[in-house]
C-alpha cells in the first residue's frame, strides 16, 4: 500500500476520475448558470453546489481508499447527507421556477424519506444494525421519496410548464432508476454471501461496493445537473424566441 495511486487499482482510478469530473462539472454549472433565464439560476447554482460538495468529499475518499483500500464510509455518508437534501430542494426549485403552488409539507416528506434512507443504510454499513435490517429501513425511506414524487403533491404541481414537466420527468427517472444503483452496490457489498465465492478477505465486496457507488454518484450528480441545465437552456431560448416575435 502506498500514498500514490497504483496503476492496477481500478477502484482507486474510479475515485480519481469521479473526483475530477465533479470539479469540472462544478465550474460548468456555475458558469452556465449565468446565461439562463433568471428563474433557473438558483437551480443551476444548487446543481453546482451538489457537485462542489461531492468534489471535496471525493478528494478525501480517494486518498482514504488509496491509503487503506477500505471503504470511506463516513465521508460517503456525510456527502450524501448534504447532497441528497439539496437534490430534494432542486425538485422544489424547478417547480417554483414556473410559479407552481406547492406546500412546504411536500418538502418535509422528501426530507424525512432522505433521513430514514441514509440512517438505515449507514447503520447497516457500520454495524449499528444488521446489514439486512439497515437495508430494509433504507429501502423504506427511498419508497417515501418515490411515493411523493410519483403520487404526491409534488407530482401534480409539475404539469404547468412543458420544460419543467420535461425536467421533472427526467428527475423522477433519476430517482427511480439512477438511485437504484445504490442499493445494488449495497447488496454486492453487504448482502452477498462470501461463502463459495472464494473471497475470504472480502476485497471483492469492498471493490464492488465502491466502484458501484462511484458510478452511481457520477450518474446522479452530474447527469442530474445536466438535465436541469438542458431544461434551463431550452426554456431560456424558447422564451427569447417568443419575445422576438411579439
Ligand atoms: C449524490 C448522492 C446520492 C444521490 C445518493 C443517493 C443514495 C441512495 C439513493 C441510497 C440508497 C440506499 C437504499 C435505498 C437502501 C439502503 C442503502 C442505501 C443507503 C445505499
């Protein structure tokens, strides 16, 4: 083990790639945010904050991994604790961007779901609870979020503006499909029987867990921001065309 990244440390390389991609995305979202319609600017700033917070944690996680070859669990969950609520706020902001009416309770339900999901997962990962129980609690929290954005008040508010609708649908897709990558990582890391897989040391599980989580963060933070950026640009261009015509 060394302080420098080894050429065959694939998990370390994935940490490295994601850490740099987070920095680059942050610059992109902050810069592009200056050129979209005013109502979208906060959303773009929040997208940049999410990748900024992740970039900082990824620098630590990367070094932690390279030095110890074990999961940087506490950094990972601190990052999620900050960035997942920011993503919930993002749902809100794109609805507010078009003046949709929405009560503050919808936001509290999303936040509650987030906390249950992360507390369950963390307790299972660090051994406060059995991995299976932690997972079950985490899945329950995720279910609350899915319910809220597919069936709850937030889902109904999004139908006003076509660009918001498009962005909202894409964000839902992220929460349903993109987020599903995380429990898959957890299953590989904690709920796959070691017996019979020839992996006495547990390295295979640490590796799969981290590589899958890293991929998931790449999709769910960077792609997530790009979706918002795309809707913001289209809405901005659409509006300026309309203005020219009139
Ligand atoms: C930027 C970080 C994001 C979007 C993190 C999302 C994390 C999850 C969706 C985690 C989900 C989990 C479950 C649904 C079950 C329990 C284990 C978790 C915490 C990995």
